[in-house]
């Protein structure tokens, strides 16, 4: 029986399968960041569509890292309240309290709207007024462009929709190998099987790998075998 955390039994200082926001934030597979950065530089409006765990948060962080200087980038999560977004306060806030009082808005701003499936028709109309006048590029991120986000947002987005497709089995293996290296605890074939049982979702893949490896190490096994995958269905 293991007497210390399972991952320390393998020589890791911290959990290699952590899904905390700051852990392994550089991890990104299957997505074309150059295309996204080019759209922002070109002053476009586009929608990044993907379900939970598909990489939207990672992409947002990379955009913030790339364009976050000079008070030119504004991030807002549209699910903060049921009220319409106060764009005057949001944009004026880039220049502090004085900016809000004087109505300073600036130009060439980049607006990141997370959870954009919750945008109202009123918000969409306000975005149309601000685009090009004060906002250079608008990046909308959400689970779907359908539903409430179609309240005029589709007129801004047009054909500029980026869908985060499912990762390949090879991408899944790369994600896990980056975390644990070449240790024999998990074979590539087992990783692929876990990926399939995780419905090809990278966050579920990491969580399931953690649960399975914890179970195997705590039981005194040296390698994950196919029979151990039943742990997934127990959680």
C-alpha cells in the first residue's frame, strides 16, 4: 500500500494530470493559433465554438499573452449577470476612474467575450456600434453560436466561425506524454483507450488518467492494464 501521494511514488513532485487553470498552460494541440492571431491583427470579428474541455480557456490565455500589453485588450465573461453589458464602463475602465468620468474609450481595442452564447440582442446591437469606431477586433468564445448568441451576433461574425474539432488519438498521446514522459505506467495503446472512454474530451482524459493511475499505484501495480479502465465507470 502506498504511503505517500501516488504521483510521488512515480517521482513527480506534483500531480502530472492536473487540470487546474495555471497547470501546463502552454498545452495546446490541434488548433491553429496563427490563424487566430492573424484574424485579430486584421481587425476581424470571429466566434470560437467548442464544448467544455475542448481548449477554449487555453486559447483565451494565449490571446491575452500575445495582445495583453498597452491596455488594448479587454476580457469579459458574458455570464456574469443577467443584465446587459455596460460597454461604456468596460471600455472606459481601461483608463481608470478618470477614463470612466471623461468617457475616454480609445481606439483599436481588442475585445474578448467569453461565454458568448449568453449575449443578448441589446449587447449585439451595441457591439455593432462600437466595432471599427473603438474596437478593432472582437473575439467571441462560447459553446455555440446558435441560440441567444444568434441575436445579431451572426451578422458580425458572418462566415468567421472557428469550431474546435475533436483531438486525434495521436494528439491525446502527445498530451499525456508531455505530462509523464516515457514512463511505462501508461502505454500509448492504453492512453488511446482511455481517450475513447473519455469521449475524446481532453479534460476528461486527464481526469480519467489521474483516477486510473492513482488506483493502480495505490493497489501496488506497476502498469495500467485494460482491466483497470473499469475505474472510469466507478466515478
